[in-house]
């Protein structure tokens, strides 16, 4: 009976060890390694079962058999204690491994974000350098063209006044005047683009600036067939800005939206603060033709335009971009061809007012 008791306890311990080994397999996920351990323990349990059968139904167990089974019992007990002791260790290692994998993924994500920020900063720097170079060139060209254009307008007007009302040449002279006026307008825009005028910053309510920008456009009938929806944040704090420059920014964006909608559609203008409360924003959304993806990066370049010849110089958004950067802000564009475009201007709320 002693041998039978020892065998029973030994089998119980070995089965427990097998269960712990299977738990280790589940924790670590290393099935090949721990399968060998579980198999070995189960084989020992089978051997104990055979020995128990022989002790019950075979010859009387000798003293050496009892001693051997006691050794087997001690071995089984040590195996259970050992496997039970290392289970938490492997669990901690598993958790550490998962934490390292998560940290590696987070690090990779942050590196990717920083890379994208560097690429974006490099793109902005390149654009600024192009704008500076084009601005210098534009200033020189504008000054050289201004005087000849003034002379053309003056003499064309004088000749037109001398001609009889029924003269066939009067129409030609009027066309000369119209084209010269158009050229002078382009020169004026070139000068505005190249002029490095010091901005006059003051605390101003952004909602009021938008309202004052829309008022003359509505009086001129430019928004006649446009449904304008205003979603102004009534609690928006004052923003430090040069109001004249920002009115020009918003007017350029709105007029581009009107042209994109062929002067008929819906225009939404929304103001508010970003989630961090660091910037105020103005979001202008139209239902126009949209901007193709391949043009999205070029729309702020000087002289880039998709309008028909004579319909635009491509300087409006370039000037707007320079003014926004001068305010320490940024402009973002979202668009889908055939579904309109959204321009969002961000301006810092806590910019110090310079003397």
C-alpha cells in the first residue's frame, strides 16, 4: 500500500507539472520548446501508472522498489516546484517583450512623424526662397514697366480725344487703353507682392474682419448668386494681426472660391479655435470645381493659375501665403475634384504686439 500511495502522489504531481508546462506554452507562445517538456512529463506519468499497476497486481514490492518510487516522488515534486517558480518569470518576460515591441512601434511612428515635419519644413523653406527671389525680380520688372505703361495710357487717351466720334480708329485706341490698364493692374499686383511693408499689428476681432471683408464684395454684386453661410464663434478672443493684410488674404480666397463655383453655389465661412487654444482659424469652404491633387502644392507659387488667359495673374494666393507667414500662421488646403475646396487659415492667438 505504501508504494501505491507514493505512486499516486507522484502521478498527481507529474500531471500538475504537465499543466504548468502547458501554461508556460500559452504564456510564452513558444510551442516547440515547451511541447517537449509536456511530453516528457506525460511519459513519466505513464511510467508511474505502469509501476502502480505492477505494484497492485504483481509481486510484492521490495525495499528497493519503495526507495526507487520515493526518489521518483521527490523528482516529481521538484519538477512541480521548478516549473511553478519559473512561470511568473516567463510571464514577466512575455510582458517585457510586448512592451519592447510596443515601444519600438511608437518610436517608429514618432520618427515617421518627425520625418514628415522635416519634409514639410523643407518644402516651406524652398517656397519662401522662391517667393523671395521672384519678389525681387517682380519689383525690378514692375518698376521698369510702370513708366512706359503710364506713357501709353496718356498718349492713347490724348489721341482718342482728338479723333471724331465716328472714327474707326477710336475702337482700336479704346482696346489699347483697356489692355494698358490691365497691364498696370498686373504691375500693381507685382509691386504689392514684392513690397516688404512692415505690418501694423493690433488686437482685432477676427469675426469683424471677415464681416468687413464681405461687405464690399456683397455691395459690388460679386456674391449675388452665392449662398453665404456664416458660422462665427461668438466667444473667439481678439487676434493680433494687420487687418489690412488679412482682409486681402480672405478676399483673395473668397474671390477664388467664387470663380471656382462659376459665381453660383454655396460658400461657408467658419471661425473658431483649434483644440489646443493656441490658434484662431478661419475656414472657407466652397462647392466649386475643386483642385486637382497635382496642383495642390503649386497653388501658392507666384504666377501659377488654372484660370483662362486674362482672368488672373496667379499672384493672389502667393500674396496671401506671404501675409499669413508674416503673421506666424499657416494655411491648409483640402479639396476633391468636383466637390469643392476648403481653405483654413490659422493665426496665433498669443502673438506679442511688436512696437
